[in-house]
C-alpha cells in the first residue's frame, strides 16, 4: 500500500492586491520558500503579534485598576511558597 504524500497540504485560493502579491513574492524569493510558506509565516507572525498586543493591553488594564492589581499581587504571594521549593534563599520580586 502506498503512503500518502504528506508534503501536499490542503490549500484555498484567496484574492490579494497586486501590491500585496508583489511584496509576498519578494519576501518568498528572499527566504527561498514558496508563496504559501511565506504567507503562512506572515499570518503566524501577525497572529502572535496580535496575541501579545492584546495580552499587554489586558495586563496594563489590570495594573491600572489598583484593587485588581493588589489582588493579583496577593495571589502571586500565595504562590511564592510553591515557586521557591528547594531553591535556597534567593527571592525574585517584581
């Protein structure tokens, strides 16, 4: 029985502007990858960037709320005993 070719992935067609295509082609040529691989990398980077942007905004909002921030600090303190198990006398605070 012949094994399936796992290098073939499902794809779909999308429309992009000529400028977006030109830039994508330029980037894929520079990296020596296909247009699909370049687009996958770009989408992954965009997703990570937005995740961390939202994370940082939520963290800033938490710090801006003094009551919620004090609750966060108190909860971190309750975890200190588990974080320092068998770690000697060193203690790191933020």
